[in-house]
C-alpha cells in the first residue's frame, strides 16, 4: 500500500500559494506561481476524479490538445490534457496548463473539430489567464476555504467530494459572459491557426443547447460554469466570417483517428456513478 500523503502539509502549501495570489487583486501572480498553483490543484483533481487511463484515448486527446496549444501559447507552458470518466457533459481548465474534458462531452462531439473547439476554448481560458482571475475572485470571497475543502480532505467535506465527483462542476465559479466571449474568439483563432475548421465551435454549441431542451440534467455541469445562449452561436459565426474563403479552404473537420478514439472510448466500461455527498 502506498503511504498516505501528508494532506496537512499539502494544504499548508496550497494555502501559501493562494495567499500569494489573493494578497491584492491588482497584483498579478507570476507565471511560476500560476503553474505551481495549477499543479497543486491538478494533484488533488487527479487523485479524486475518475480519469480515463486507456493509452490510446489519452494519447489522442493529448496530441490534439498539444496541436492546438502549440499555435496559441506564447508563454511556453507545459500542457496537460485528461479525460474525466464521467457521463456528465463538462470541460474545465486549471491555471498553468491543465485541461480536463469529460467523457460525456466527447460522446456528444460527433466530429473532431467539435471537440477541438472545446479544447481550444479551454486553452483560451488559460492563455488569457481567466483561470487565474476566476481563482482570485473565488478566493477573495471564500478566503481559501472552498479550495481547501474541495481539493483536499482537510475539511473532510462531503459536499466538496460530491462536486469533485461530478467532474469539476464546483471547482471554479461561473465564467463571465465576457470571459466566455473572449475564450470563444481565442478558440476560433486557435483552430484556424491549427488548420482545423472552426465551425466546430458553433456546431458544438447547437448540440449542447439542443440537449438542454431534451435532457437538461446531462448538461447541468457544463451550463453551471459556462453561460451559453443562442447569441454565442451568432457571435462565433460572425468571427468565422471575418476569415476569407481562401483562409478557411481545406481546414480539417474530422479524422479517422478521432472516430477510432471515440469507438475505443465507447467500448470501455461505463463511467462510475458519482458518490453522493456525505450527510
């Protein structure tokens, strides 16, 4: 049996990092602090969330994510991509270069560019440092308690554990509409630079909005952190229309490798049932 991690020590380190981040909202944290904070979050997320470990699935998602990050990251971050084994539809980003996408979202993404749009959007939240801003705002309100209870076992928080099990639903506060619009714009530009058809972004929005009408519980986690209305479809289509036909010609929509990954994912055992919150 592996030794039990020193959670009190880890909590103290995370608290110190959070303290650096929230000393003043007018004082931006450094890239090193951002990466260290992200690594602390990711360590706890990876130990609490059920993650897909299948080599073929993880390799594909990592390759696609790195393809996108390579054309937009100007800070030289080391990127990490993971698939959460949850039927809930969601995706979320952690400061410093960590991106998580739920199995349930991949199941809805019919073509490669739809999933690429989601990854490009989440990468945008990191490159634009929305994840840092979001963390600063939530810690200003909660004084570090929410992160410590949710991301460690120091508080033995049943509610926090349930949030983790839902695949990142409550790890961060809801993004603002401005943040979402900026991440959408960044996602469109990233996909074009990576030679992937950016129409996957509005196509995915349509899928999610349609499911909200027919099966709202399946997409509650996504909409809890990503405000999405019809106007975002129109906005992304407008952004895509700025590009000339020549710039959009030949951009990749789908691939055999993507469809093979989806078949592989669908053949894996069903996702575990989330644990209920402790009473």
